[in-house]
C-alpha cells in the first residue's frame, strides 16, 4: 500500500497526551496503517525560517518533518492572511476580514516555500493529504514542481456561498489553484455544494454528477466527507479515573441541580455571547429554572493577539457578571465561565455530569463537541444536545434539538424542552445518534476520503 503523507499547519502529537484532539488521533491511525510522514510547521519562529534545517522525529512507522517560519512568515501567513482574512471570510464574516496585498503575498510565499521543502521528501507512489485553510493553493505549488502524485485536500472549517466568497479579492484565482487537487473534501453537503457552485458560476466549470467537476480539462471530486470521532474510545475515556473524578466534583457542586455545558474556543464563530443571552432568556422566560439549572462554559482563549477575540472576552465577562448579578443566590451561580483548558478525559467526565450540551456556533465546519458529548453519556440516563443548524454536525444529528443560534427565545425554548424531556425520549434520541457516530467514526472518515483519493489517482494515471 502506498505511503501516506499528511500536510498540516501544526504537526502531531503522535501519542495520546490526554489533550490531543480527535483529528490528531484519526490522522495518526491512518498514518500508522500504511506507514507515513507528517509534514508542517514546527511551531517555532527563527531567523532562517523555512530555509533552516528540516526537523525530523517520529516512530518506526510514522515520521514527522517540520520547518520553522520567520517572523514575517508568521505575521503575514499565519496571523495575517490565514486568520485575519481567510478565517473570517470562510465563516461568512466579510465585515471582520482584513484585505491586504502584503498578507496575501506572504500566504502565497509560505505555501511555495513549504511545498519546496516537501518536494524532495516525496516518493513517486506517495499519496498526499493536505489539511485546512492554511494550504488552499499547496497542490498548485507542487504541480508546478512536477509532482504527479495523488493530491487530496480537506477543509475543516466552512466554505461559504459564492456570493460571500466573491468578496475576497482574487477569490477566483485562489479557487482555481485549489483545483490542482484531485479530491477536495468538506465537512457538510452544504459546504461542498457551495464550492461546486462557485466553480460553475465563476470558473465556467461543469458538474458531472456524484460530486465531480469538469474544469480546465481536469476532473476534480468535491464532496462532503463528514469527520467523525473515535466514539467507542471517547466513551471509554468517560469511565477513566480522571473522568470519574471530574464527574464526581461537578455532581457534588451541583447538589442535585442540572447542568448545561458548552465547550468552545473563544472565537466569534462560536456564538458565545448569543449563547449567554439565550441562557439569560431561559431564566427570564422560565423562572422555574432559577436555582435549579447552571450553565458551565469552558472557553480557552485562541488567537489572543487579535482585537476581535479580545472584544469577545470582554463581552463574555460583562454578560457573565450581568446574568450572575441578576439571578445568583448564596448557594447558586447561574453561569460558571472558565477560560482554562481541560484534558479530553476531564471533559468527558464533565460531559457525563451535564444534562444538556449547548452547541450553538454561528458557523462551524463540523463541531466535534456535539459528538463527544453523546459518546460520553450514560446509556441508561443520557443527556440531550441542543445544536445550531449552522454546525456541520446538524446534517448527521437530526435527533438533536436543532436551533437558530441568533434567536435567544428559540434557544431558550429548546433548552426548556431538553431539561424536561422524558427519559424514554432522551434514550431514543441518544441511541440513534450514538449508533450513527460509532458507524461513521474517525477511522471510517479517513478510509472513505483516502479510498476516494486513491481511485482518483488511479483514474488520472490511466
């Protein structure tokens, strides 16, 4: 079987540290199966940047190869075009996007430099799988260097409607360069359809059926491959000593009350201020929940150097103070808002102690918290997911209570329904979702994508 080469901005870890995300676990499993190489940024900034020594590590079956960035690379490629331009545009937030030719040039430069460093490491029969918005034009750079290997790409965040993407300067050029990939994967059918529509409407491509596009003399597969989790593995994590300890601590603190939990990075795409307002509306509209229900929000900071994120933190702190000030009592705090992070085992324990998961992003590629919450539940007494219609997970979890995160009244009403749902209904909804996430787990996701990529490679070679 051909060796797999994974390319992503961050690399590793190869071992479960307790904090490794589900994606890392899925990629390590796929790499281990065939033997492989994981290539990307070292996480270090140096004067030499990508011209410096290649840093290599790994295990007998899986190697890691990384390079540094210069400060200019970091500022223009990572903090700049990737996170100040592409991230907001792909999350439908043109109003927050920074359009600066210097950042765009830095993005293109780093893609070219990373492709240059990867090129000598590739064997003729390698399969290359590139991940996320940092490397949209990466395949075009490799093709320009004569690479004929099967090249696949997976976007972990949303892909917007054509009329939104068209607001990005040089959007057509960027998408045209993406078409150097053989297979382009998306989290949801909506995202894949948005991409295909852009290619048809803006680049004169044609849909040929089953997610295929004919454009510029090439055939490209652009299809949804919804990412999963290791559901069985995460269910086991919920029974580890660390998880049980956190379940016990939470239940002792709750003292018979019910808990709603949210777990998100601080990010404007997650809808956290809207979520806090909806919880406040729950206490206003359904006063029987006062002193009976708490919201625990775990929200580690991300991209703290960006002004938009600092503003969200200030808003969340103000909302927390306002709601707690209005409703708290001596022995009851309505919102427990924590900006620290937890291990995945600890989170599994907190999920298990919570009657409701409140997962209400304004836009999300998938959102694995919803799936992890379901996997962590006790089968005999499971909780309920209240889920945004704008999360990719909503396509595969119709048994969740699907909400519009912009409607505080609607979210509050669904929370009230979830908190009072009969046990039999909770069990039926949970079982349907759990069975589905076990069948469509992280391993199935990786195998589905890679088999599609191998088939595309065979077809192109014939």
